[in-house]
C-alpha cells in the first residue's frame, strides 16, 4: 500500500488516522462549467450589440437565455454543493454570490439594451 507516501492533493487527518482527499467535488466543477455557459451567452450578446439587422434580436435573445441559464445553473449547483460539501462551503458561497451578482447585472443590461 502507498498510505505512507504523501501526495500533493491529500492531507493527513490526525483524529482518524487516515488520508483526506482535498480534490474539488464534481458539483463544483459543474458549477464552474455553468459559468463558462454564461461566458458563451455573453459573447452572443456582444456579437448582437456589434451587428446590425433583424438577426441582432435573435442573437441578443439567445444570448440572454444562454447566459441566464448558465448563471442560474451555477447558482443552484453552488448552493447544492454548499449544503453537501462542508469543506468547500466558503468557495461554494462565493461562487453562488458571484453568479447572483452577474445575473443581476445581466438583467440590468437587458433592461437598458
């Protein structure tokens, strides 16, 4: 067994004499992936703002839907991770608050665009 070898992603737990895994949970990885969906929606909105014609409305609408879905998905997954993974609670709450603030900024932008 390789229990005596220390790895960079593990930490020794003195109370229970076992290695604890410090890898990021999959729920948080999906939440960060949802933020990339928001970035794709933001690029679609930016493309709509730089184009002309009737197709601009389609790009803007799909960009808002894509960005909103990415932010709502990120916030829900981060909230679920904060409930389940106690070691990652602070990071989950920071990710959730960033998602909510970006969603509010998206709503304000869509209102005035």
